[in-house]
C-alpha cells in the first residue's frame, strides 16, 4: 500500500534491526482482501479506501458478544444494530458482506481467562488477547483460505518488513500517524504469521481525515459516535465492576490503610483497580487504591492521588511476546538491555525506559515513576515507531512498599 513521506522518514529512525522497508508489506493487485467491519466509522472508511484499489474485496462482520446469550434481554452490545450499519455501508460501497459468529471463541479464549484474572485481583485488558485469539485468530482462519489473501481492519497502525539478520525478513508493527488514535498497543501480541496477512488502511490518516472521508463518500456511519471501552459492558451496567458482578461471586474483604487499620469493606478484589479513587465516605481526604493483597483478600489505600505508594519505578514480566519472533540483537543474551519507550495502558503516554532481558521476560525500569501500574496489565515496548512486542506485568516495585 502507498506510503507517505512522513512514514518513510519515521521508518529511517528505527535502528534496533539492520533495515526496514514497506515494500511488499501490503496487498498487491488482484489479491483477495477481506475487510473486517464493526459498524463504526473507522472500519467503514477502511472498506471505502480498499474499494478504490484493484483487489478482490469482500467484507465480514464478526459477532463476538451478545448479552441475550446469557440474559435473554435485548440490552448489551447491540450487535444487530452494528450488523445493520455494516450492511448499509457495504450496500453503498457495493461489496459483498457476511457475518461470522465467534461469540463462543470469544467467551472461551478471551472472556473466561480474563474473568479468572479479575477474580485473582489482576488487571487484564481483554482487547489485547481478543486481537490475537479472535480477530486475527479465529476470524482470520475462517475468512481467509489460502496464500495471497489479507484481512484488513480499521485499526490505526502500520506494518513494514524488517531484516532481523542478513536474509531473514519479518513483518514489523509500527505506530500510526495519529498519535492519539494509535492502536498498536492492542495489536502488540499478534503473531508474526497473523501480522504477515494483516492490512491497516488507516495507518497514514488522522481521525479527523477519516471523518472527512466518511462524509465525502456519504457513508451511513459518518456521524456515528466513537466506540469507547470494552464492547461487552453495556449501558445498563456502566462500570466494569457492576458488569463483572454478574459473573464473579462476591468475595468481601477489608479495605486497609498503610497502618493496617480497617477503613471499610470491599466486595471482591476485582471491584477496584490500582490507582483509582476508593470512594470511601467519611474520610478527611480522598483515598486511592495502592495495592491488592490476595493473601489477606485486602485492598490497601493511601491518602491523596499523588501518594508515593501509587507510583512504580520498575516492573517485571514473566514472559514476553516478540512480534518479530525473536528479540533484537541487544536483547538476545541474558542481561542485555535496550533504551526504549513503554506504554502500560492504552491512552497513556509513552514513557522512557530501559528493558533488560531476564529469562523469558523483561525487567523494565522506568526513567520516571509511573502512576497506577498494575499486575496483569500489558507492558508494550517501542523502539522509535516500531512496536517490539508485549508482556503481562507480573510484578511492580510498588508491591514491595507494603
């Protein structure tokens, strides 16, 4: 796919491996391309841009959640409304579309494992494994049937070919042009095989440009509001803790201050997130969650949103996924280190760090302490514009403060 001068300049700043090229990193004339559509403006515009290319193009809608599957009500992700919007867009663009039901795969591969982590007091991000296991896993397997076929999505990201060593090429994942909408964080655990068949038409566009294209092409989704948060948390529940109460039984325990005094009671470790306002009434100052102690089934809180106990200077992952299937040369040996940037939550800014090889994982030292780092979150490492991979954080140095 065509590459902007800005993107080419960004590619040249990447120095971990020997070379990087966008040649051959996208579909060629006549290739079969299946665009995954959600009913939102981003995937709609991705489809519209692909229509202008000389591809064998079709669309697919992935149903991965339906509240009625377990409640019998119409309240939930409203997949039928999304499906209707997808069909309306495809009618305007004159491309065939079909629906694939992957709700069972989502439940077993993404939701159930996440429930287990929430129940243990961790902070999972289901959107990361959803891309690996469902969108670029089960969906890609069903939508594509052979070589020369691609799955395109409305993600804000880019790809390129990388030479990890002489003669050995891999597909690299790069940040999008739009730094606010960049979604490489969510794609950081996809496999090399999956990424080699993925296309991201929006990678060189700003969100504002996407809206303009949608309006110019008269797409029915041009004014559709932005989709925020986890798809399976419906309007009725609002907060994630209220939603999870339908799936995880109450497990009450104490809310403690740093001296061990009981200030209240929680309904389960999963009802709080590290760094959030604990919402305990009758206190002279707001209290914030600094830690979860699973051995005591306790939530530990501290006064003020800038308390030192809320900040971490380092984190550790027990394993690490390298998008290139292998670490860069400087991290191939135990104790090797790399100056890089890290993102510990989507929407947060990139932070300077030093990543050090530690067994199958990484020890990550932050240049500046980061607030609200929680075990279970994904740490995603970047070298310039290139996303090197990700790993779940199993420990942060904030834990040692208690």
